[in-house]
């Protein structure tokens, strides 16, 4: 059975593109991206999806209360019968309603080694703190910000010459790689969650 992925994004869409490429080339087997939803009309990710012939939906969030908005998004995801939801630069907090609607079926990519540097501008936070290694995390989404069980992480070195741009670029390459890896693990069902730990199974 082909698994159906829904992607939520707000901007550039490079993680979406990486997932779409992995689906197209079979690195994520037996899957399709059924729908891409953005809350921002000018999200480049929407154009990238259209260019690939993937269905898109713009659901503007301005002025809407969080749960009312999330109910609209959830309705579209149900309409497209998605099995997995991938947040890919989706700049909104999810309501408890939304999280409960799709238990253990929402993933997020975050540009830090969680639990370090949650929230915005993680790469800048890492540089300002002075860490020597940085990285990225794919995790399940729960009610808290950047906090659910971790599926895959990747480490990148911080160079003395790095500015925010250089470090972000190095991390982004790894984001694209591990998001594919995590989606594959979850769609194949080869894992179990024990406490906070996501354990791989054969
Ligand atoms: C990425 O750094 C991702 O980790 C964070 O937002 C950024 C989105 O980039 N959540 P893109 O839109 O996927 O290019």
C-alpha cells in the first residue's frame, strides 16, 4: 500500500523538496506526497510543489484562533487521507487538538541537537553559545515546542570562521538527509517508542 504524506510549510521548502526527491527516486519507497499545505501565500514551497505536480492548498492563518485554524488544516489532511504529516519549516505552534487528532503521526525537523536550542534562530543560538558541534533533529511532535521523542539526529562541526549563514548551510545538508531517513523508518513501522526513546526494530 502506498503511504500518503502531507507536508505543512511556511517558506522556502527545501526540506519538502528533499522529501519529494526521495519519494520520486525511491529512497522513501511506497510513498507519495498527497498534499502540501501552507499558511503563507508567498511560501516558495508552494511553487516548488506545483512544479512537481503535487497538490497544494493555501490556508491563510491570519486572524484565526489557533484551534479554529488547525481544524481547517486537519480537515484537508483527512480529505487527502494522509498517513503521516511532515512539518517542514512550518512556522506555527500546533494546538493540542491537532496533536491529538494525529497521534504519533506528526514529524518535525529542527536545526539543532535537541534539547539544545529549541525555538527560533537555533543556529544563531548555537553560535552565540559557543558550542563546538551543532546539528539537526527529526522528532515526533507533541504539545510542547520542539519536544517529542527523537527519531534521528545528525552532528556537524562548528568552524571558527562560521557565521550564521555558513553554519545553517552545513546543517541544512544534514537536515535533508536525515528527514528522508526518519520518514522511511516511520513509514516502514520499524520502530517502537519506549518512554522518550524511539527504538529501531528489524
Ligand atoms: C529548516 O532549517 C528547518 O529545520 C526549520 O525551518 C527551516 C525550513 O527550511 N524547521 P526549508 O523551508 O525546509 O528550506
